[in-house]
């Protein structure tokens, strides 16, 4: 090796060593965050924050709104998001600060699979008619993303009801599939955000009542035509609750 090259290599090694020292100093100041297969948060999030990481957080806490409310998934961390983060923390025995911090993210990582679905639900479960999410009232990508939000709400509902399994009997439907099962022409199942829940271990009324606290604008259940054998939940834009036999009306 020519001497000049040796010197250059030595210089590089020294620069690299200095950089390493710098890196470890930074690592001490900010503890390393756990990486996750779906999404990794790199900062604490508090009221006033905005960005895609806020949006990702909102999806995960969308099952923790004030009763009857819906958390907007808009990337803006406002008071409703703060309250939802607080309720999520409380539900899992964490300090309810309303700021998403490392402990909050660790709980979310524990709850989510690498495909971003919550631990106790999966995309296949919300799509029993059509495997590629196309053919509905929205694009396949939108239908799938709607289903993801619904699953996080269901995860919150499952946890609130004592961590016992919920039975999803229908989710996203293409138009062809919706016609086949006799769904309403404007059914939310065409949008991917609806889920039908069967009874056992919970009664249909227990499910309909709990859905009011979990961010579902649409709730149809016992007493509503065609809904005596399941409780339907969705996140349509306006509130429509109708499960009269359960006392659930909007
Ligand atoms: Zn339905």
C-alpha cells in the first residue's frame, strides 16, 4: 500500500473513531427506542405535535375517545388525542400523562403485529369475501386502511370487555359479495370500515353498548331490521345508532 494511501486510511479510521464517540454521547442523552416491524416512533408526542407519527398514533388510540365521540385521524395532536392517549395509558396500567412516550410505544408494539394489525385481529378476519380489497365503494388501499382503523377500535373494545375474544362474522365486501349476502346497497361493508360481530362470549347488546365508547359512529343491533343475529359497527361520518332492543339509539 503506498504511504499516502496508508495515511488516508489512518485519517479515515480516526474520523470514524471520533464519530463513534460522538454517537455514543448522543445515545446516552436519548435512550434508544425499540424498533418495530410495523412502525417505529422516534419522539415523544404531546399536544401541539403534528405529523405522520401523530396520525399513526391516532389510529392506535382511536378506540379510546370520549363516549360517543370519534378521534380524528388527521395528524394533529389536539385535546381529544391527548385524552385518548390518557385513556389508552390508563387502560393498560401506564401513567396517564396524555403524552405518548417510550412506555406507551412499548405497549403499542406489544399490541401490534408486523402488518400493523392489532394482536387479536387480522386483515383476513375483516375480509371474508374478497382477498384483494378491490371492488368495493372505495379503492382497495382505502378499504384496507379503513379496516385497520376498525380493528384498532375492536381491539380497544375487546380489552374493555375483559380481553375475551370478539367474533367477527363479516367485514369488507366487494359489491358482488355484498349483493350475494343481501347487504344494503349503501352498506359500510363496501368501504371496509364495518364489522359484524356475533354473540359469545358477549351478548349482542353488550357489544352494541360498548361500541358507543369505542369510536363507532354506526351501530346497528337487535331490534333493527335484519340485525337480531349480529351487532354491526362502522365509522360512517355521521352518527347513526339503532339497536332499540338494547336501548342504544342516537
Ligand atoms: Zn354489517
